C-alpha cells in the first residue's frame, strides 16, 4: 500500500478484528496506538540522527508491530523498511526511508483520529 490513498491507509477489517468487533475496545486500542507511537517516533528520529543502528532496528520493529496489529499496513511496511536499513547499517537510504515512514504514520494517525469523531 504505497499510494497513501486515504481509503488504503488503514485496513478497517484488520482494525475491527483486532478488537473482536467491539467498537469501544477498538477506540481504546486506537487511543493507545496514537499515544504509544507518538511517544516512540521521536526516539526513532533521534536514533537515526545519531546512526545508532541497533536502536533504529529495535524502535522501528516496535512501531512496525503496533502498526500492523491495527491494520496500518502502509505504516507497518514503511517501518519494516526502516528496521531493515537500521539492522543493515545502511545510512545511505535511511533518511529517505524515515521520511516515508513518518508520512505513512501521519496518514494512519489522521485516519485513526477520524474514527473517534
């Protein structure tokens, strides 16, 4: 899902399944995701700036898993790429991959925030 099209940002079937069809639980999971990823993303940026490859891989791995579990497939794929580059120590493509991950994550957050409205 690389297009960033609003309809493709969050897989709603996956999101609903993550909460067993319980809308209240789904909204709680969304709230937790938004708070958790908002707290962790700056750590990823800092690790990338300092070229701390192990930490890049570890933080990106967590963001990837959190995103995938809620159906944020585009963000999960982007964080997976950052994780791979971090683990490989590939500094040449890291900044671009991090920018793409941030953009995908922001699109997912916007769509998730819209669910509670």
